[in-house]
């Protein structure tokens, strides 16, 4: 950010800093270091999807919902659809915002995304699909995609979403497959250990709450 500003390119620096830190701040549960990025992202198609998730995560629910629907009203802009943004981020936001119908309309585009994502600032598509199908109460599809996410994240060594995928699969098994309790606990314990190691506090607290409800 500072180097770009020194070279007379503050907007480019802000964009790069925002994209590089957006997902990390969500994982860690820390204050976002570039608050001005919210305004920048609102003017930049490539950052809009992440911005909706950031707004929802920070409790700006109505603002996130409004921006989500504004994006979807834009005319198509090519492969990066919908409307020049990132379908995985928008689908993630739909789950957070309880936007079932919008999520259903986005799923075909998420299925066309690269399975390993496009960098550390974008979520892995199979993880988002697992989360989406769990929200839609379609456990078989959710289980398939969470397992694919675990395989993909293991291959590309993407630890944050590997741990999140273990947690997602654990919750799914506990909720829909009571006869597979032992496997669910293995995934849950793996997720907890990884969250602790990476200091992913919000996810760690979520996983520990789930384990406490089981009396484990």
C-alpha cells in the first residue's frame, strides 16, 4: 500500500492490499486494516463479490443485501459473471444473508468456477458448494462437495479452507448422518486443532461450541 502510494498509484495499492487481506481478516476475526477498501470495492467490479461477504461478516446486513442485488442487476460482463464479480463470493454471501432464491440462481455459475479457486483472496468453489447445499438441506450433495473441498485444499495446501471444510463436513454428518458420529468427530477434532494453530478464532469458537453441545 505504502509503496504504491509513493509511486503515485494509491488506488492500485489499495486494491491489492484489500484483496490480499480480505479473506485473512475473515479467517482471523480481526479488524479490517483497510476500511477505505469498502468504498474502493464498491467502484471495482472484480472486488464486489468479496465486499458483499465483508459487509455481511461485519454486521452491515442491509448494506450487503442491497449491494448483492445491485450487482445482479448489472448487464453480463463475460466469463467473470455474475456482472463482473465472483460467483463464489456471492454464493457465500447468499448463505449468510438467507437469500435462497438468489443462491439457486448462482449455483450453475459456481459449478463452472475453477475447483481450486483463483488465489488466496478467493474461496475454493467446492467449499462454497458444500456450504450452499448444506444451507439448502441437500446433504448428499453437500457431503460430496465438502469432501471434494478437503481433497482440493489438501492438494493446493490451502489450510484455512481445508479446516473449514473439515468443520462443514463434521457438522453435516452430525446433523444428517447420526450413524457416522465417529467420522464426524474426527473431522471436528481436525478442524479444532487447525483453527487453534492458525489462530482462526471465530471458526475455533464455532467448532468448540458444537463439540460442547455433544458433551465431548
